[in-house]
């Protein structure tokens, strides 16, 4: 019999990992990936999800990448800032993927599943960057996601991240929003609050 863990059983063999990206636009084929953050979740002895580890990286625009002025105004990123310490995609993605793969193995899962607020947006940028870099072992399911937009609409009647977070009884700091780390961690807290609020699934 294949060994499993409580987290693997909770999500049918998938490890939920919350991801947020900041980008230079909306087209993953032409627009730059500029920041990526991932929050790896764990489960306690009572079956409640919690945020265990955050990994993140600033990313240099790939050669020829577009930086749309409207997107850059929203995310506030200065790609030439001397203290940004960004890595090229080929170095940045392994920094995110390696701890995700380790968590997948630790929890005896088959694959990670990306959790996000408008998750398809984040996944398509991650997949496009992995393809550009020739990375064959992308730890995320290639198309399935868990989307907190839908979950928050079900649980609270809200779809905007800030309103969803506040409806869940969590604090929201608008000054920190549109940072990949902050948005990923708040999305992770929201996801945990919703899932834990639906009760436990018996093993």
C-alpha cells in the first residue's frame, strides 16, 4: 500500500501551494515575470491547515520581455533598483520549485496544486517561465488549480482579495498589497480560514 499523509488524503494526493506573481502585463508569452512567492502549507494533528513556509524571489525580465506601464504603476516595481537582487528565470524558478518538490515528497503527494486568487493567471506565468527555461520537472499540476476567488464567493459572497480577507476576519494592509509575498501570504491565510471552516475530512 502506498504511504500517504493527512495532507495528501485531504486533497486527493495533491499538495496545495499558494502562489502569487507580479508581472509586467497580462500575457505570459510576452510580458515579464517580475516576482514570485509561494506559501507551502501543512496540516496539524487536528486536521487544520496552516502556513508553514514562504519562499520568494525577484525575477529579471527575460530577454525581449514587455513591461506595460499600467501594470508597472500598479505593482510599483523598479526593475533597475540596485537592492532588488533579482535572479534570471533559470535561477529563480528552482529556488521556488525545490522546496515545493521537497514538500510534495514529505507529504507523499503526487504533485503540487497551485492555489491562488485568480489562480489561472499565476499558473500560466509559472508554466510559461518553466517552458522558456526548459524545466521539465515543474512540480505544479499543469492546469488544475484551487482558486480563492470561487471559494471566497462561496464562503463570504466576496471576490476581491482585500474584501475577502476582511470578511474572513483577517487584517488587510493596503500599503503592502501588490507585493508577491504579501499577496501570497494573505491568500494562504484566506485559503486556510475557508478550508478549516468547512470542517474536517475524515481519513
